[in-house]
């Protein structure tokens, strides 16, 4: 599979490479990564041919954007596309000398709050440009408007209303109509949100972070079909299911951003054993599996070191026999209706 084949997003002029690079891990999600290591990983990704980079103010409370910008602003602007996100604003914390954000181990010391209203969207956009050191981005995504991050249904409805009735989405649509951005997306961590976005907003693509991986395919229950019918593209934001499919299903492995339960580890071990019988690395199967679905245009793992960047390149180029996908279905390890990449015709089955 060609990692650097460019795919068009929806009906827009936004094109992404099949293998991109996500920015959550470089926000110091699990560990405090030294700056030289972060820069080397980004340099290796760009030099190797990755042309799509995705980040967010949320990742490290701005640290990921700073890191991406530090490297990418030294590259020819025509050599990459970049997306970032809106939905949070940042301010000085009440106790600046002692403030530590609980999510980001090495994150910057600023206090986030959700705000999807018109002026907040524009403020977030302009602040992201400043952190990146770039005077434009190619796409903006609505970030973390879901039950997990908003905590209550009331908060989800409030965020949707801010986008709708308080003109947050209009701010994005105006940027798109003026050509400042090429596409509008939304990040999705759970099933159920894609229909709610589509009933109100003209979304070009979704960044799906968990509901469609080699481990689980719950997004097949209507949501991916809805996107296919409307010509809406999908980017897969967590192809390794937050770690277990890249680092291996051992005790302490992460799944859906939390320590994996024993049954999850057992399932991943069975998938890994099937991959081994066909001479395929588990990570290669995880990276390539989503491309069986016609709506999926890119996967964006989040490597934190040059070795991981190079490994992703190798995994994307690994030849995967059709027999592996057939065995995973026969063993009930992936769904029978999950489309899979097939050799020879470039299609799915």
C-alpha cells in the first residue's frame, strides 16, 4: 500500500496522503518527550514523504502545535497540508506557579475551557496560527464535542447549539467560503455523534479516533454508511487503538486511552497470532485494515520518535495476504461485514 498516495477529502480541494501524522502523542500524552526527539520525529516524517499533519490546541495545551510549527514552518508550504482544531480557549490559571494540567504530563500551564461560539472559533483559529507560525491551515475540525469530553448530555446539546444558534459553524463556513480553509471536519470518539453533526452541519470529513480499528468496528452500524452515501470522507485518528496494536498486547498496554482489560488483551493476542501465521506484523494489519472502507482516505498514527516513523512506513508497505483477513473473519476477530483491503484489484472485500 502506497503511504504517500494522495486522496481527495469529500468534495473539497483538500488532499491528504494515505499515511499522515497525528499530534496527540507529541502533546506529551504519556510521557514528557524531549524537544530534540519531537523535532527529529517530525523531520523524519516530512522527509520520508508524509504530506498530511494533524494537531490541536488540546494536545499538550498548545505544545503539539508549537512543535509541529517549529518544524513545518521551515519546510516548503506546498510540501504538506495541516489541520488543527477548534472548541477550546486557553487562559492563565488562577494559580500559575503551581498549575499542572492532569491530562498532559508535559503540557503547557494554561487552563482550557470549551467554547464553540462564533467569536471563540475565530479566536481559537487565530491563536493556532500564531502557535504554528503559519499564516494558514488547510482544514479545521470541531473538537471533542461528545459525551466523554463534555461529561453530560446537556453539555453536548449546549455545544451543538453554540455551533448552530450562536454561529460557531457559520464562522467555519465563512472561512471555507472565503478560501481561508479548504475543509471543515469534526473529531469523533464515540458512535452516535456523526448523525447529530450531519443533521445540522455541512461537514466535509470526520476524524474517527476509536470506533473503527482492527479491534472494534462499531462505526459500521450505520455511521460509516451514512458518510459513504453523502460523499463524506473519514480519517482514522487512532489506528493502533491508542497503543495496544503497535506496542503489542502485553500487560500494561493501553486501549481506548486506558489500561487494557484482560479480555481486550486476549483478543489482541489472538489477532496478533493470526497475523504471525501469515508473516504480517500486527502493526501493519492495524494500519492497513481501515483502507478496506471506501470512505477512509488516511490514517494518522502519532509516532514520537524517528524509529516509530520509519516503522509506520514499513508497516504501510507490508504486503498483506487476503487469507489473513479471511482468517480474522472466520475466527470472529473482525466483523463479517467489515470491508478489507484486497490484493490485486485495490478493492475491498
